[in-house]
C-alpha cells in the first residue's frame, strides 16, 4: 500500500523537526515547508525529505507546496497576525484537497484569553474545523520541556536553576515525545481521529525544585531552584535573541502556569 505524503510546516524548528524525524523513521514520504534554503533544510533533504520554499502568509505559495500531499502537520506561527497565515493555509489545504490536518493548539485556547496569540489560536481551531472535506485533529501538548531548559546554563555553570513557577507543578513534554505523538496521529487513519483533541504530556508532575534535582543529576553537581523575576527572564531571553513577541507570550504562559492552568498529567 502506498503511504500518504505528509506536509510539515515549521519543519526546521524543534517540534516540526521531531515530527519529520518520526515520519521518516517509518518511511513516510515528507514534504517540508521552509522559508529558505540553509543548513537545516539541507539536513532535511539528506534525510529524504522533499523541500518546498513558501511564505506562510501567501496562499498561492502554500497551495503549490501542499499540492500532491495528502496530510499535513500545521504549526502556527508565533507572530502577530498568525491568524492570517492560518487562513492562508486553510485555503491552500482546501484547494489542494488534503484529507487531514494535525494542528498544534494550546491547552488554554479560548476566545477571551488575555493573550492575543491564544485568542488567535482559538480562531485557528475553529477555522480548521470548518475546512470542507478535511479531517481536523487538534494536537494539544502541555508545557514544553524545552522552555524550562532555556536556562540550563545557569545550572551547569552556577549551580542554580531559575524558575518562575513557584511551587506549582506540571508535566513537561520533550520535543522528541511531541514528534512521536504527532507522528502517530499523522500516520494513522485520519477518520479515527477526526474532530478529536489530544493532550500529550510528560510522565511526571514536576515543580521547580523537582526539576532542579533532575538537572543536578545531569550536570553532576548540586543545583538549587531559585525564583526568577519576570524582568530577569526578559533580559536573559533578549540575550538569547528570542523574539520580543515570543518573550511576551512566554511570560503570559507563566501567569497561566501560576494560576494552575497546566497541572494535569494525562495517562
């Protein structure tokens, strides 16, 4: 049986690359949308991935990229006007006659959320659910482990693990596990999952102190969890060249986390 060709957006990023790796491990044909040719796109090509260069805000370029594929993994842009890019992709998906889309969403997706990105995510959920003839599957992971590890240098060099989460707990999920979970949905029969939402998480509920103990084992010396004020996170994030809009969104998620909106562990 011929395996469906799967279109992956954000394929050179952390979760997108993990999805591509999982699909290629199972010999599924993959077409990756990238912004430009570079070392990351070359690495994908060496793994047997077909490359499509497209502007995520351009429905015509997205249609050309989607034509000839059957399923898609959609990673929303962490940018203002992300809803415009999603609408462009929805139009392209309909015209290219995709059979299914696995869409990254958020646990806190709702119409009245204080963060514009999260309100737009809610709109994307609705827009994709209304694409005629396309099975829509929401992929809704909890807190990303990668965000907590942005400050790993402090633990390795200074023996402190900065956290903004107080004593609240969550079950962070790794990029690799997100790739496996999303890949499983993309490779399976989409009819079984159409209209459903899945919430993969890590295996254990962890506080900042719990994370510090785990990091200590990895770096091989004592590590203490310390509270990091938001202003300091902004400074560190800017030093890491994180986009200002992404910094704003990350800080809002800290507010959500401290309201215990990410406590659950899903078996």
